[in-house]
């Protein structure tokens, strides 16, 4: 178990997901297109289960899947994962006002709808499919070689790059948006999610909940550019740049804490075999 396993995992996930997504781009909207998009989204989890079963057998798969149900963690972590990106976004709005004298545009969705969507997508959405692969399979194995801090950044870069086709596929939420900015945001979020995973004894449920909250509360203060067409261009949204700065200030704090507590690396690496 080492770098080869990770290379096999990442290559298999990219080929699986990118193949499904690009195939969906040639199909009109409907059930087949949606099915291909979902298949690509669940690829990290599918590949993680297959590779875990191949190397560790049924016991290894059971250990991995049980992490989806680790829920007995302190209440503060539930509040943290649900509110993290919302606090970042609202802080970005205050900073925007402080520098420009004007409030940025706010989203129109009510807080209870965003909360309901977060809870529903945690259970029914693609978060399990992604997190079984990213945090459940890849992060512990990266930790064995690079340590938790470096691993969280590496994983963030890989995770963001995995989304790249969606910036070019018509009809996707990220079509035409700035991929360089997205890469910076996801790398910073990956650090925060690794911090949560390490501090909650490897709970995939908590990182799934955080993943869902990010997806469903990010538009409290929208930062996407209207009519954007060049995914390689830098964003012109001031809110977006304030957001990425705040995300990295938080990520820097988490990285320092990881560096000062090397035991977190060992505890995450051990999640491969224990639950």
C-alpha cells in the first residue's frame, strides 16, 4: 500500500468520471444525461470500494462504509460544518462593505430552505459518493507519506482538478466560471475538511455534511460571474477574491494546528484499518 495505490485510485476516478461527464455532454437533458452525471459524481466512492475490497477484502470495505455512520461527536462540530461557509460568506460581505461602502448582492433563498437542502443532500446527494473516495480512501493513504497538512492541500488540488470538465460542459453549474479561482477555493476547503475528519475520529458523516453545506449555502453571498465564458480567466468578482482570502486565512490556522499536533496524522492514517 503506497503511492502506486493512490495513483491507481486517482487515475481510475478521473477516467471514470470524465468519461461519464463528457458522454453526458452529447445527450439532451433527460434521465440518461442525469444518470451519467451522477455516475461520474459517485465514481470516487465506487473506485474506493472496489480497490479497498481488492486489497483488504470484505472486512476492509465494511470498515470504510462504517465511517459513514460515525455520528456521536460533540455538537460543536455539527455547528461548525453546517455554518463554516455561511460565516465565511457573511464575513466576506462585511469586508466588501468596509472597502467599497456598498453591500454585495445577497442570495434570495431562505435559511431554512438552505438547511433543508443541506440535510437532504447529505443523505440523498452525491456527498457519500465523493467522500468515501476523497476523505475515506485517499486522505489516510496520503497521510502515511506526506503528513496531514500537506496531504490535505494535495488532495484539494486533485479534487478541484477532478471537476475541470464541468467548467466546459454546457448546462453545468460551473460552466464558464474561473477555474483558477475555484482551484484555490477547493484547496483551502480541503484543508478545513481534513481538519474536521481528523478531529471527529474519521467521521465521513461530518465531512459529508460539511460538503453539502458548502454546496447549499455558498450563494448566501453569490460570487459567480454572470455570463462568464472563459474557465481559464481570473474572476472579476471582488466577493470571490475576498472569499478565497478568508478561506486561506482559516486554512493557514488549521495547517499550523496540524503541524503542531503530529498525532493527528497518525490518527487519520489509522482510519484505514480501524473504526
